[in-house]
C-alpha cells in the first residue's frame, strides 16, 4: 500500500487534478472543497508534513511557495491592492490541518473576514 499523501499522488499524476501552476519545487491545484471563489493549494513537491517541521535545507522550497502565490495571483488578475488574496497555512489540529503535507491555501474572489474563525 502506498504511504503517499493525497497531495503527493496529485503531484505524481496518480490522481487527476489540473495543475494551475508548476515549477521545479512546487505545484498548485484547485481545492476540492473551495472556501472562496478562488481556492488554490500550493504544495511543495518534497514532502514536508507541516510548516513547523521545515528545516534550514527547505529554505528555497518555502520561498518558492510564496513566490508561486504571487505568480498565480498575477495570472489570475488579483494581485492589485483593490482586489487581493489571502494565504493560509494550517499547522496541527488546533489550526485545522487535515492533510499532513505542507500546503499554502490561496483564497480570493470575495471579501474575506478578519479575524478568521
Ligand atoms: P488543511 O485543512 O490541511 O489546511 O487543508 C487541506 C485541504 O485539502 C482542504 O481545504 C481540503 O478541501 C483539500 N483537499 C483534501 N483532499 C483533497 C483532494 O483530494 N483534492 C484536492 N484538490 N483538495 C483536497
């Protein structure tokens, strides 16, 4: 039986999900249960279970996640200050993490509330 996370299977093309962005270090695809009109998950190709478990050797990968978010936002036309987007990373149970493969949620397309629930 495969121990791969669901996100690893998507990255490895074992589960079909159109990629909205891909580079050497990260891939991005739409969330299956969107919480906003735009809800994209940006995922490192290397399995890092959660952000607090990343190490110094992951610096480039962590940077790539945020740079990818900017590129995706630019492509979607939501990078201007009068539109915008929110990035969310959930680490652990209290934060609501459900998939143990680091991912950045990119949410946009509606007025987002603050503070988050
Ligand atoms: P977390 O709660 O761990 O921060 O976020 C996990 C996210 O992954 C959730 O928003 C959930 O909807 C999404 N998700 C879970 N399984 C799948 C899947 O098979 N495909 C896609 N595209 N998203 C998934």
